[in-house]
C-alpha cells in the first residue's frame, strides 16, 4: 500500500507523524511526506522516507496563489497515485480532500487537532472567513470515502452539532501519542530547588504566554525563587504570534529564560518540575502536556477542550488554572512550590495516565485501524488491519 501524509509544515510531519510512517514502512508499505519547504524535511531520507515539497503559504488568502497550490497538489497526487491520503490541519484537510477527488485517490483521512484560528479568534478576519470555511468543510470533510480524526470529544460534538461531518465518519483518537520509552521521569525530581516551571509551545498568545510571563512577574515580586522557562519559537504564519522582541525583552528582564526551539525534549523535561500550559482556546490534545505527563511532571493547565483530556481531575492528575488569569496560575505554582508531596503525587498520576491513554503505540494502532476501515475492501487493507 502507498500512503501520502500531507501537512502545512515539515516540522509537524517529522515530530508528530514519523513514528506512524515508520510503523507502516515496517509492514512493507510506502509512505511519502508532503509539505511546504522547510529545514526538517531533509531528515526523512535517513529513515528511508521520501519527502515532496509543495508551494504552499498556510497564511495566504490570495485566490490566485491558492488556486496554484491546489493545482500543484492535484499534480502530485496524480503522479504518486496513493491508496490513501492523510491530511493534517484544517487547510490541508480541505485542500487535500478536494485534490483527492480530482486526482482519483480512493481513500482520505483528515486529522484536525483543535478548531484552529478561524474558529477560535474574534478578529474580523477570522469572523469573515468562518462561514466560508464552514461551507468548504461541509462539502469536503463529510463526503466521499473519508474519515475525520479528532483528538477530543468536545471537537467531535462541535463538528456534529454544526453538521459539518456526519457522526459515522468521525473517529476520536486522543492525541498524536508520545513515546513513553523515550519520555521518562527523572529520579528524586521533587527534591529539586528552586522549582522549575516550563511552558513549551508555539509562541502564540492563545497558549497563555502573557499569563505565564505575568505569573512570573508576580512571583518574582513576592520574592519567590521559581525558575520560568519558555521553549518555542514565534509563529510568523499565525496572526496571533508573539513578537520576537517581546520574548527577548522578557528574557533580558529576567522574568523568564527563553530556550528557543528545543531539539531534544526528552533531555529537557526531566530537568524541570512543572509543565504549565494556561491555554485559553480549543486545543486538540497538547503535545507538550502528554510529553510532560510521560516524564512524570506536575501539569498546570486550563479546564478547556483538549487540555482537559490530559488533566481531567483537578488535584488528581494535574491542576486547573483559570483561563486568562495570571494570579490563578501564580497561586497554583506557589502551592506546588510549598507542597513537594503534591508535586510528586501529581507527577506520578500523570505518568500513569500517559502510559494508559497516550502511549504512541496505542495511538498508532488506532490510526491504522481507521486506515483499515477505508481500505478493508481490498486484501491489502485486510492485511493492514492485522
């Protein structure tokens, strides 16, 4: 069988979907990665996987440029003739589903992690685009020989209640998974002083970046010795990206230590105590939270879609801060700084939850089951399910 994975960045495919591709490859299938140009794509060759670049600007609204992108996508699919196309993110799902129809791709899986900028922002541009995107989604994601993979039941309910996709075409697979063998707890972490708190994410405001920095300022003013680490880079393709100058200013003031892009997260996470993600918009299931859970860190996030899939019970598998409330976040971090037994217990429970629900082997298995649903009419599809 031949699969094409299509995403809006090579970074996403390399960091989040390489394991699935390698699992398919180990079965004798071929996987082709398709994305705009980037610095991660060349790494696929070392794994025996082909990478094709597509001229695509994920933030573009230029109709001429978008028509060119769609045409280029059709040509790639006609040349590659995959048995199944797996699209990631809303824009890639819409374009991929349209191109697959024209190119004659027999099966399509669309994966949408979170509702995205158009559905979560109150800006005029997002509101103006919303009805257009809804119409496109209704016409592409819910028809044909397709499945839609979502990462949490809140998003599934939103898609069904909006009549974007019929319920029988939706599958919920919680997260893209984490390698719990690589992401492991450190020994005696709860005895470390001072408390080290990390926020690892794309640097967009909705991730709670401002609240994180404001909480750091509050606790610094109180004389608390807590280290605040920020990992990630600004996202110029997102209208809500944090400016690089803002991050550098916070770093220079000593409020946070900015690590930039971190290549080796399994090495970084065991050196910190808490993962904070005070997000205030609809996530899929945040990768930073499940990686931190696998490493036995205490988790502090919000009780919002996606985040609540990882921290379900406040005080048991993590803590819930109030959205857009730096004082709430600061108060919870103070509690963890003072109560190292609570810190240890939350971390232990997070690790057990990661093993039970977010191990990538479970996620890959469920994803391949979705492929088998669509390909099951053929003998190859039946072999895939075995």
